[in-house]
C-alpha cells in the first residue's frame, strides 16, 4: 500500500484573526506545544492527509480553508488515545468532533458524502435502535442522487450477501424507540 505523504503546514505564527467558527477551537488547543505525541498515538494517522499535530498547527494559524479541505478529522475514530497522552491535557477527541460538526453545519462540499453517510447511519439507528446495514446503504445511495454509485458497491454487496453477512431489507419506519433520546440530544445541541 502506498504511504500517504503528510504535508507540513507553512511555518507562521499563531493567528489572532481566526474565522469565527474556529475561534473556540483555537482556544481549546492554544496550549499545544507541537510535541507530536497525538500523532504518534493515533492509530489512524497513517491514512490522514495531515497528521493530528499538523492539524492543530493549522487551527492555531487560522488556516480554515486548508483545514476543511482535509479529511483528517473525519478519520478520527474517537479512540481517545491522543487525549489520554497529550502532555498538555488538551481535549483533542472532543475538538475533532467539533470540527466534524462545523464541516456538517457549513455543508463543505469536500465532506458532503461523509456527512450524508453519518446522517443516514443515524437515521437507521433512530428508526430501529440499531443500524440495519442494507437499509442504511439504500438510504445512503438514495441521498447521493447518483445512480452509478451503487454499481461500484454491487460486487462487495453480493459477496457479503453470499456469506450471509447482510440480507435484503426494505427500508421501513421502524418502531423509533430511541426517538425521545434523539430529540433530547437535538435539543441540547441547539442550546449550545
Ligand atoms: S500531544 Fe498535545 S501538545 Fe503534543 S502536539 Fe498533540 S496536541 Fe499538541
Ligand atoms: S481520538 Fe481520533 S485523533 Fe485521537 S488518537 Fe484516536 S483516532 Fe486519532
């Protein structure tokens, strides 16, 4: 497998004119000393275009465009390893999560597919209390509005069906037993 080259952010100082949605994020990582422990700890760093350390540098410089064109924060699987090991005790996992939320709120075209993927995953959980794989993928493909995308996944789908890993599922509304939980979470998010 080809090794991903991790570009370095340009060497500039900490920016004091940070775009609005990044201001709170910058405050959270202001004490970063660029030691690289987060990168060394991250199990997903090999697949990221910028390493976590380089990403915090981009945040501090207010490089919003470069940051949101990167897929680094989307590849964070919230394992909390970097947060546990950061010598400055910074809330790195939560900050990765906030970057995902900003990207979703601002509808960044680069992340459109990932955002739709997350939304449809959650919609399936909301309906049934757990993800129903085939229904989830059907909803995801419909939301992409591209009839050719499902074709790319047909061989994989057939293989998984052949091994009994997934079965045919017609999307249904489900019993929505987690509806109250989802509504409460939405309410709390709106208050933030
Ligand atoms: S481990 Fe903490 S201090 Fe070190 S580079 Fe990462 S965020 Fe900065
Ligand atoms: S929480 Fe995210 S960024 Fe931190 S080590 Fe885990 S995957 Fe990497």
